[in-house]
C-alpha cells in the first residue's frame, strides 16, 4: 500500500474540476448574503464524510442493485460531460430557497454542491482506476482547498474579480469535458471485453 504522487495529483485535479469550488464562489457568496452565515468547517466535514463513505460503500450499493463499476463509470462520464457543458455555458443548477445558515451549510452547500452526484460518480470512477489510498488523499486535499475557499470566499471574489472567476470556470469546464471523454472511452471498452 504505497502512495503514488501521479495518481494523487490526477485524482485531486479531477475532483477539483468536478467540485468546482472556485466556480462556485459566486453561489457561496450569495448563500452567505442570504443565510447570514455559513459554517465552513461543518460544510467541509460533511462533504468529506459523504465522499469517503461513498468511496467505501458506493460499490456495494451498486452491486446490490446489479450495476458494476464500469457501467456506473460510463453513466458518470455522461454526468461529468453535462456538468462540463454547464460550466462552459455558464448555467447554474442551484436555486436558492431562502433557508437559514444551518440548513444552507448542509443543503445546498455540503450536498449537492460539494459532494453531489458529479463528485460521487467521480469518486467511484477514480476508485475503478486508482488505488484507494491515493483517492483518499485526493479527497483530503480537496477538502482542505474547499475549507480555505469557503473561509476566504469574499476576499477571493475581490481578488479574482468576476472575469477571473469566469475564466477559471471555463478552463475547468474544458478539462472536465476531456476527462469525461477519457472516462467514457476507457470504461466502455471494459464493458465489451
């Protein structure tokens, strides 16, 4: 059980692109304004727990319903593809319902923004391709980045500006689109072998 720097880096970048914490800064700021306060620590911990638990039991859940990891990865590739398209086209999935800080911290921030369908699909896809310990390190690294971004979101928005955030979102959209295509092609071959 050894750590592989290349696998950790790749898995971290894939998760970073899917979670898109930088691209979600405008949504986070909007949540802070409407809810009054967001608990950064709580949101980060909940997202970490959801991602890690799904890493270990997600495959068992799939087996229970008769789906293998490659089939889920192909389906996940479609999810990632549409998330990438949304990032590139500037579509926002989240709609605010005017909830308080406790609820806003859990829903929609921790789930589904941080640990949502895209990141859960990605976790299982990464598990199919990489060693589990490398995926765990990638999750931890992303949670640290998420926590830092949540704590400093207002300052980051001022520093990057609206155009800077838009450019970063588009760049990660293209990267995620390429990852979705790779994920689809590598796993679709496994289904026919």
